[in-house]
C-alpha cells in the first residue's frame, strides 16, 4: 500500500525522505549526510529498518536520537 501525505500525494519511505534532507542546520542533516555516504543504507526502508541498520553498525546513541527526531519530522511532513 502506498502511503500518501495530507494532500493525497504519494509519500516517500522514511529512508528516502531522510536522504532528501539537506541544509537543515540540525543533527538530522548530519545523519542524512552519513546515510547518503553509506552504500548499505536501506534507501527505501521504514524507520525500524533504518534503526536495525544502525544497530548492525553499532551506532552511538546520538544517531538513534537523530533518527527519533527525524521520524517525528517525517510524520509531520
């Protein structure tokens, strides 16, 4: 099932949305930059798949906090 935004437009997956984030000036910007550089990043994944990927990489707590913040922004999008 394709998710839609509040305007009925197709909504990108969480991971795809994260990869589009640039020049925000916050730590979501930083995690998005790192995701773009990661060839194994699940580019069409949901937030749980992104967290699982970070867990495999043994990412620090700041990365998980950034994903939590990004997920809140994504759902507000």
